[in-house]
C-alpha cells in the first residue's frame, strides 16, 4: 500500500482523504442505488473530482502559480459541502431506520427529561436571536482560523488545520451513515411550529429557512422529515467547533477570543434550537478527541511516504 501511495507523493494528505472517502461513497451508491440516474451522476462526479484534484496537485507541484496554489489550498472548503450533500443522498438510498428513539431514551436516562423541552422555560426572543446567530457562526469561525493562518503565511499550521478539519468532517459523516437521525425538532416538537414556539427578533426566521434549505428541506415542504438531512449523531457542530477552538488556542490566533465566545454559544444553541439531543454533544466531544488524537498520526504517516512537508505535534 505504501508503494502505491509513493507514486502519488505530490498529493497532500487531505487530497488522499477526499479521494478515498468519495470513492467509499461511490461504492455505497453502487450497492444501494445501482442503475439509478442519481447513482451514475454521483459516481461520475466523484471520478471527475479525483482526477481534478490530482491534476491541480500535480500542477501546483510543477509550477509556481499563485492562482493554482490558492485553488489547491482552498478547494477543501467547497468540497466539504458537496460531500455533505452526497452523504445525504447516500443515506437516502440506504433507507435505514432512524436512531432518534435511541437518542431520546439516552437523554431521558441521563437527565430524567427531554432537554429541549426543559429549556423552553428559559426561552425568549432575544436569547433565541443571539443563539440562532451564534449557530450560524459555525460556517465562519473555521474560515477565520484558516484565513488568519493563510494571511500570516503559516503554511504548515494551515495545512495541518485543513487536514484535521476535513478529517473531522469525514469522521462525523461516518457517524451520520451509521446512526442516521433527524433530531428533536422533528421527533419531540412540531417542526412547522418552531417559528411561533421559538420566535426571534429580526433574523431568526430567515436564518432558519436558509439552514433548512442547506439541509435539503425546501420551504413549505409537505413532509419535511422525509427529506431532512440525517446529520444528528455526532453533533458535527460540537465536534468541529471544539476542534476550531483548539486550533485558535494552540496557535494563539488573534481571533481566538471571538471564536471561544461564539463557539460556546454555538454549542449551547444546538440543543436550545432543537437541532440536537444532548447525547449528540457527548458524541461530538468523543469524535473531537479521537480526531485530534489520530490526525497527527495520519499526517506523520503521510509525511513519511509523501511529500514530508506537513507535520503537527500530537
């Protein structure tokens, strides 16, 4: 296996990770959705993406071109979103049972109640607005870490952070595939009544609508639970936010204080806003620890057989 990878030593660890995981999704698509137009499209896109990544990586290795380097350095950002959507289609094709009932029982066993229901006593439009905005900061705090490292030209740190974040996402996607669930906003509450039960002040409803669209729930969907993304366990928001906070602290970034404030509120918001069970947060924490433990070891392995440029201490 190492001899095979040596032939691709111009690739970075994150490239190999993206290619391997999308090929894994292609195999699942073949097994559970063989012959459908969607399966053909997904497999074709994954093959094309692999060749494109290899082509850009080779071009970056052979010439000093700032545009190619920038594309190569930042392509994992849109790639994560497209893989997230592909995981959705794969889970829909598998059509396994949802695990919500198990997570509900686990929460009740620990807390003696449903945390999302209990939190209703603290609800207020201002608090909801603040937490909904904090929940949305998820998409920006990771970028803030990457941008600061990139602007400071801290390339080893930047590439290590990129690999760790993408690897963390991939691990969470394995969780979604293994334990698909829709969350308490569907199972313990009326999804269609959330705007009236948890009203905000100005932006909450609009932000909710955008998040719903990102999770494959169109506005006014007649049966939203049937089309919703199964992305509850582990809580990727918890896992990836904690990883982001770790890098902000580890590298003493200027944005670390803002990231810690928004990150803390974001994790609270996942339950308050009914996206997650509390057991999902525990799962996110476990996945975070495993990600931060194993990512340096994978990077060290790739450095030993690959280009040897990216190292990170455990």
